[in-house]
C-alpha cells in the first residue's frame, strides 16, 4: 500500500502534492520532471479568456493597421495562418500533457464572459483534462455591485460550468469574501467538487522613477501558509464531501503535513518549485515521509484532517485573532 | 464543372505561374508585387506545382538580379518565371536579350506600368513593355482579369512549344488590381496544354557536365550576323503556335481567343485597334454605336510580338476605311507610337486603302472610358480625322486632344455602387468581400476597383463596384452610381461625395449621431444635392456600433450588411448568412474572438440603420470647407487645389510644368484636419526639453523662442513661458504649438514627454485633447505662432536636442503614415541643414511622402532658401547623389578660379575672405558671413560686363557650402542600390548618406530586404527570415575613411543630433543608419519612439559612431549605447512581425529567436572589441585637393576644426 496515496476530486493520486499553475507546469519538459519527482497531479497554467481575446484582437488590429490605405501597399503582412494563438497553444499543451503524463492533468480556466468560462472548460476537457479548476480571479471594483451580486455571479458560473462538463470541477477562490464559510458552502452546493484555497492576486507596485504602475507577484513564502491552513481546518467539517486543496506558502514536506493535518486532500505548490526546480517535489515528499515516520503515521489518509477544527481540543483557536498568544509566543 | 472565383489580375496570374514553375525569382515592384507575394506564401505553405514539387521562390536584390537568377535557372533546364513592372522590367532587359537569343522558354508576367520620366508614376500604361519590344521576347497582352488567368497558361504553353520566351502583360492596376469574377482553370487544363515532351526537351537543353556544351560565346564579325538570323524560323512559327494553343485552350474551356480579335459591325467602316484593358471600354462604345446603327468595330491585339500581320489583316473587315490605332505609350519624337506604326505597315504592305490615324490614351492610368472611345469614332467620322491625337485629356498647348463627347451615354445593365472611406476603416477590404459574396454565390457578375489618394495617413479610398447579370466590360471608374456610401461623415465636409450619385440613387451615411440629427449636420451643398437628385438617404451610426462590439474604428462590418440590405442585390437573410460565412473564412484564422465581434456587428447593423427624412429645401447654414486658403500662392490655388479637390483630370496640359519641376512648401496649404485628438501644451509643466518636437513625424509640434515683444498682438489665450536656459537672452519666451489641422493625432509627442504633473501623473506637459473642442482655438494660436519671426540660427546651440528644435523645419506635414519613424530624421535634417541642403532621394516611402503630388512637404524659409530635392530612381540614388556632389564641386572650383581671376576687380580683401574663410556646411555663423560676402560680390560684379564676371555671377552661390544628403530606405541601401552605395562610399567624396532603415520594403507593402532581421516574418519571408541582418555599417567602416553612425532617435535624441552634424562635418563620405519604426513592424505607433529604447536596451539596435581620424592612437569606433540589459525576446514579443511566427510556427520561431539572441550577443561582443581598436587612416591631401577642385588651403581651416 502506498502511504502517500490520496484522493482529490474523486481521482486517485499517488501523492498529496499537486503542482499548481506556474511557468513550470506550462512546459511539457518540466511537467515530465514533476512527474518523475512524484507529484500526484498537475494543474496547468490558467487559460485567461481576456488574454486570449486581447492577443487575437491585437494581432487582428495590427495586421489591419496599414491594410487598404495606400495603392502600393494594400497590406503589410503575409497572410499566414495563426494556428498557434493562445487557445490553440494551450489546448495543445493540455493534450500533450494528458497523453504523456500518467498523473492526472487538471486544466485551469479564467473566463471573462459566461460563455467563455463554459466554452473554454469544454475545450480543455475535450483536450484531455481530467478535471477543471475554475480560477476565480477577479477584483470587485464596482461600488454598485454588492457582495451578494458578486457572489451570485460566481455561483452562476460554477453552476454553468458544472453543467457543461462531465469531469470534476474545482474552484480556486480568493479569501476576500465577507462571509467566506457561507460562500464556500454555496460554491460547493452550486456543484463544485472541490475548493482550492487561496488565489493570490497580482498586486500593483509603483516605479518611483517612472511613476508607472507595475503589476507584480512575488513568490509565496511559508508565512502565507497560515491563512489557507485556517480555512481548510474550518471548512473541513463543514464540507465533508468536498475536496479541499491548500495552496500558498507550501515550501516543505512539513508544510504539506500541516495542510493535510488541517484537512486538505492535497497540498499545492508552485513558488517552491519555481525556486528550486521540479525535483524539489521529491525532497518535499521525503520530508513528509520522514515526518510521518517520526510521528508514527502510516498514511496520509490517517493524518488527514486530524487537526481540523472539529478534531482539536480548542476549535476556537482557528477563529480567534489570538493576539496575546501570538505575542507571548515571541517571548 | 466551372469554378467561379472573384480575384484580381495578380492573383489570377500567380495561380497559374506558381503551378507551372520550378523557380520563381522575385523582387517587389508596384503593381506586380502581389504576384511574387502569392508565390512566396504558397511555397512557404508547401503548395506544389503541377509536377508535385514546391517551387523555389527566391527574392533577389533587384529585378536585374531576378533576371539573372531566372536566366540561370532556365539554363539549367528548370521551368522558371518572374513578375515585374516598369523600372523593374527595364532592369531585366539585358538578360531578356540573352534569354531570347538563346531560344529559351520562359515567361515574365508584367503588370504594365508607366516609366519614370518627368515624374514617377506607379500607374498603368505600356511604356515598360514597349521598351522590351526589341528583346526578342514574344508579347501576349491580356485585356481583363479572365484573360490574365488564361493567357498565363497560354504563355507558359506557347513558350515551351516555340522556344521563344514570352512576356505576358496586362494593365497595371486596372487589370492587376481589379477584382473580377472569373472561371478558374483546373490542373487538367494545364496538363493538356503543357506538353510533357516540351518540358523534357527544355530540360534536355539544360547545362549538365554529363553532356557538356558551351553557351554564351563571344562571336566575331564573321559569324555574329548569320547566327543572329539563324533563329528566324522559330519566330516565324510563333503566331501559328500561339493560335494552336489558343484553339486547344478553347476546346477545353469554351473561351476562344484569336491573335487579333474583331468585335463590332460586320460591315464596319471605322475601326479602333488597341491592346489591353481599354478594349473593354471600346467594346461598350462599339456595342452602343452599332445599336444606334453606326458601322463601327474594334480589333483587340493579343499577340503583339511577333506581330501577327496576317491575323490582323484577316480580322479587319474589308469594309473598313478608317482605322484609329490607340497606343498607351508615348515615344517622344517618333513618327507614330509603336502599335500605330505596326498596324500602318501591315495595312500599307497589304495594299489596303485605309486611312490609319493614331492616338495616345491612358498614360499613367488616365481614365479611358466608353465616351473617350466614342470620341475617337466621332473623329474618324469627320471630314478630316486627326492623324495624331490624344484622348481623355484637354491639350490646350499642341491641341492634339479630341473633344469630349458629353452627350454620349451608356445604359449599363450592371448596377453600380461607390463607397467613400478612409484607409484605416476597412472599407476596401469589406468591398472586396462583398464582391466575392455576390460573385461566388450568385449568377451575377461582379467587378471591383479601388482608388486610393496619395497619402499614407488619413488616406481617402473610393471603391467602385459593379454587379449585374451580364459580363462587365466597363474598365473605368463608375461615373454615375446607383448606390453611394460614405463611410466617414467628415468626408462630406471635405469633398464632393454625392457628385457621383445618379438621380434617385440610394445614399448610406455612417453618421456619428441619431438618424433624425443627420440632416442638420450636412453642409448645405450636400443637402441641395440630395434634394436636387431626389436621393434616398439612410444613416447608421456605425462608429458607435463598432466600438460597442469591440471593433474599434473598423466600421466596415457594420456598413456591409447595410449595403446589402439597401442595394437589394441579395435576399436580406441570405446576405446576412453569407456575410457571416465570409467573416468566418476571412477571420477564422485569427481566432474566434475576432469572428464573434464581427458577427455581433452584423447582427446590430440593420437594426441601427434608419431612413433620413429629407425636407423640401436645404436648411443648413454651414458650407463645405474651402480646399485651400485664399492666401495660397497662385499655383496652389490654380493647380494644386484642383488636384486636392479631385479635379486633377480636368486640368489642361498648359496648367502643368513642362519638365516636372514643382514649387516646394505646398503641403502647408493642404489642411486635412485628420486628428480626432490633438496635443495641447501645458506650459506650467514644460521643462523645455524639445523631445515632443523632435519626434513629431509631421512637424506638427513646433517650438519657438522669441523676445517678449513678439507677443504684441497675440491672442489673449496664446500660451508662452519663460525660456529655461541661459544660452538665450534673459526675458526670452518659449512656446510649443500644435498645427491643429496638420497633426495626425499619433500621440508620439505625448508618449515621449518626460514632464508630468506632480499631483496627477497621467497629466503631462503635452496632452491629447478632443480636436473638436480645441481646434478653433489652436488654429488662432498657430496662426499667431507662425507670425513670430524665426530665431537667429547663429544664436542657437544646434548640437542639442532643444536647440535643434528651435530651428525651423523645412520638411513639414508630409503624407507619411501617422507615427512614421522615418520622417523625424528627415525633418531634423531639414532643421539642421535645410537652407544649404540638396537631397537625392531614392524611390520608396521617403520619395512618396516627400514628392507625391498634390502637395510637397519640402519647404523654404522666409529668405526663400530650403532643401532642393530630387528623386532619380530606386537603384541609382547613391550615384545620383554623387553626381550632385560632383556638379556642386565643379561649380565651386569654377567659382573659386573665376574669383581668383577677378579678385583685382571685385576687391582683393573680399576675394581673399571668400576663398580663405569658406565655412563648413555645419558652420552657421560662417555661412551667414559667407552669404553676406557673396551678396557683396554680386553687387560688385554688377558693374563688370566681362564674360568671366557674368559666369562668376551665375556660380557665386557655389561659394557657399552645400550638404549633399543621399536619402533612402533599406531596400535601396542594402539591396538594389548597394553596388552604387558601396562605390560612392569608396569615392572619398563629401556626401552624406541617410539610410532610413525600416528593415523591410515599406512602400511596397512589407517585403523582406537584407536589412530584415532574423526571425521576423515579412512578405517574401512568410516563414520567418532565416538569415541574419546584413551589417551595413560594418561594411562601410571597412573603408576606414567613411564616417558611420547607427542611430535611433527615440532611444537617444542627442546622439542622433550629434551624428547627423558629425556626418556633415566629415570631409568625406558618411553613412548614417537610422532605425525607423514602421507600421510594417506591427507595433503601436503611438509608443513607437519609446519602443526604440527597448530596441537599444536589448542590443537589437546598438548605437555607435565611427569617426575616422588621421591621428595616431585614436579609437574611431565609439559605442554609444550600454551593454544589453534586457533579453531580446522582450523586445521581439511586442512586435507583430516577430510574434506572427510564434503563432504560425512556434518551433521555428523558438529556433530563430534563439539564433537572433546569439546574433545580438555576438555582435555586441564584436562591437565591444571594435571600441578598443586603434585606427589611423592616412589622408591623401593631394587627392583630396584634386577631387574637390584644388586649393586645399581653403578647406584646411574647416577641416582641422571639424576633426578637432
């Protein structure tokens, strides 16, 4: 029996570490390395509908820029077929990854229109994806949109995609919801087979020389583990049949152990792999195994959720700000 | 089963030529370029020829090179072809004599075009092909698009059977670019006509060491003549062979052609003979006149060489007594034009009692209509027909022209539609699609022809469409349209859009308002036309719909369904369905987003279209804009304005200069008002840097520094600020002003402006604002700005960016593309050296935006001085410029000699200072003094009557130095003109060469040159250029004494200014290679200048100056840019030319981009080493003295100063 065997979205995985979307999961060579290193599954980079639209329309506009303007030059580019625009490239990657990897390939999609979410999810399933991760990546800026409005839109999308595809659907969420527990349960009710906690946004930075706004994302660090850890622990008893994946700040096998203890079915990592390379996963699995052996755990199934909110002596520990205890822990 | 397709003549030819060739040697030239482009694209896509091989398509450095490669391929026994026109054909002539002399089967497909004489013309006539009459090539002429397709096959077949090479020609633009519905040939047709034994025989004659022969011997007087005659039987056989092929062709296709075809009354008395597209117009006239009972007919000559005398005589009705032969060529001094001569001899030798007259028509695509043909018949019917005439123009000088027949009208069965649009709105593309929809989905015939104006920015396009149940022979523009669409509402203010509408016609306007507001927005003249002609008016706010569905300014998809709905040519539901299918076909390869947005536009279009109620009388109070100001000079008002108004066809011969000489500075009178947003200056933020002005491609941002008193009389809201520098007197004011009607709104000035508001970073010192709100105010400001005197140039630090922009640009408001990357350099030259500059300009973009009528951007200053500009050809520009230098040097030497001889009469002191204190062309103060001395000299010469004094007076200007600038693009410098450029660089002469390097043949539509970088896609390099860019600067440096600089104005303005000044100061050849962003790169032109920083930062475009020196221990190579700091890919990925390959062939893209990065790394490493190299170039002062006309002392002073 494989002590690391896990189940996520109904899929049997050989290990609880899943490679979450990053440039590493965007290339077939590194995907194969990840597989060699022991990942349980891979999530390919998100297909961003907005980006696809922008790419297609920019090409179209640029190629039309000088067309039909002057008698000597009715256009400026050879009319070659763009068979490798973003969508085609992405589908080709999903297809090749599904063909060449033995571990499940999960495709991620970030739609802009309701139709886009559904169509792209279907395209990705058709290309071979074993499951779909809906990358709900949005910054709600319209003051006329209430939280209910925003949540309703999310739920409608989940329902639409859930209805349109016949593979498991996970939903990757940000933590910025007023009543996250309530919304998470709603998402599950809308049809999500799993939740991935949490999404990390690109955050604007300022260039002090040019005064330009620069979108930036930093690699996550271990401290970021604690936010999803809290919510995994809280949601585990409330969503017993929903897969939970922890992501953000997972840098070691012991971080993986924490996620599993809190109740995650799988733990996802991207930053650590970007820092150290695909084979770091093998190291993390080794650390996890070492920890399990040191603490007499036979399998990850055994430890999974054992420190979830309902299984701890003080469930309130996951809810309180813990100001004093934290301070005292520094002394 | 017949396969019908709608396509133009170029594609119709290429479909056959590519299929029947092993080798296509190509080179771009208008209007033939698309044939080579198709061949290249098809081979890149793996499309095979009739024998299953992918033809080798190779771009050469010139048409001469293409002809050489063609000759070689043929001599190896391959089937080879090429495509060309005009000057390109002339460059092929030497090889054509050889190929014919060797009895080699070959075909050249020619889109016949005018030759450059008094002016360049890209348009159609037979000047080029008639220049090839003596080459020994058979010549077969197609009159329409179907015939180009058919005769392409006939040519390839007949050449193989006869061994005589064939020149297959058709009219440039009228046929090469006219879209028609034609029946496509199939492979079986080609196989039937291309006999395998002929192919094998050709191959067997190919050179091979297995059966060695020698071909191309040198022959002596004893045998050359006889050998020349030995081929006669082959020529004698050609007419019969061609007829044989035509008959076989007819058997397969049902289309029967003769060597000469007759059409008309069987007992015609008057007959017109001609070749080419004009045959369509003549046919219409013949049919109309025959229907009216007149005995007229026409002969269409198809095989022109060998001239089919017997076929002509056989086809000519016995009843014919008067023949008018029409030639689309002018041979000055000849007794008659070529076809006229040929027909005359044929008739005369046959003893036919026929009067033969001859006339010229259609030069440079001059319209030739059925009415013109009728005028010829009318003249033939007169008592004394004109023996020599012209038709289609008014010749009030030699009175050769036939009078216009205003009362001749046809009743066409075809319906006509005319569309006015802007190049940028997609009107032409949509109309091409409409023709395909109609022609390929119904039994109707369809024709489309597209007219563009002479500008590359804001150009107006007029699409002429016809469709109807019968074949369409109208090979001329629509004269009275059943449907008129105006896709840009603003055009109604600028031009007579509705003049072309026939009474009762339907008119569709794209109006930026609700339908019930449209009427009030129309100028009164337009309203009156609508009422007088009882036009049916419809409107749609296509701009809003396009924006709302995400199509930006591309309103064509909104307008197209409206056209179909209103024209009734197709059932509405069917037309919507067909439009959507055509969108999927056209844009499917660009992604579904593009398709969906266009579909959405179609769906919205009809519901947004509304009928406009027309009241009984005109109610508007505003008028159409005047074409030019009443303050314009006479020539501009009398001639230029007529051209601007679209009335150039009506100008009589007497209105035009006799030798192609035109006044400069006329662009300023053409106020186009293109920009929707114009830059408005915020003086409170300005830091006086001058960047906005130096990068402005259109000289529409001006900067002046002036004393406060010059503000007297300024409009109250005129803006100025204190000048921020100590180089000018205290109290000096500075103004930066937009020319609101000349700005194209590209936004480059705003992008480069470094001065931002402290409280709102998006606000800069110059900001784009809605033109509608600011134009009136800025017009007043600009008028006053112009009245402020220009600064005393000698007070300005000209070697700085800011100082350079205080100088008056003498190149302004060109018709270049909005955001053009070339024109800022040209403008800067004019600012620095304009009043002492002669420009030799290679054909290309810069000759078009610099010299294409109606208006000219090169201008003069208040003293009347400015750049003198001339364009010779494409290939010879360096030599042409050298000739200008030689002429100037000769005149200078003569002037100095005469001055020495007359010194005692004009004053020794004056003569001495004129001779000894001669300044360099960059020495501002010295030139002012020298000009004053020249003026004094002239005054003193006035009292002397000797021949020497008169001669010196005529040459005195030569005592003031001139800078000869040789300007052109990379196609010229790297490819076609490189041999000459290299020679000029080696000459040691004082010329300055500016290469405007867009890395592609921009003017002809983006074909690859040797400047095209590795990994870029371009036409003729559809699958990405696999070889690295030629390092022209390095080649020039090899000479040692050539000043070389590589510059990029958007990356480093100061280095640019410095390099141009150093180039002029260098007493010898200089070469400046200027990175020029271009729409052919597929970038956002509004940020193209800041994008140049990326080009430099990535090492893609290193900046350097190579400054030769005779001093020992110097390092002439100065690397002016920093070590590459960003990966090349970050530069490449934002340019469509590179990004396309990523999306069409990512594996090749990755491979080539890796090599391109290696190119960058290697070059940088090499340049770094060059920067450390010591080099001292010996200067032969004796030679320098001899070449510059002696008296090196006069030069030595300036020389030392410059080198120090």
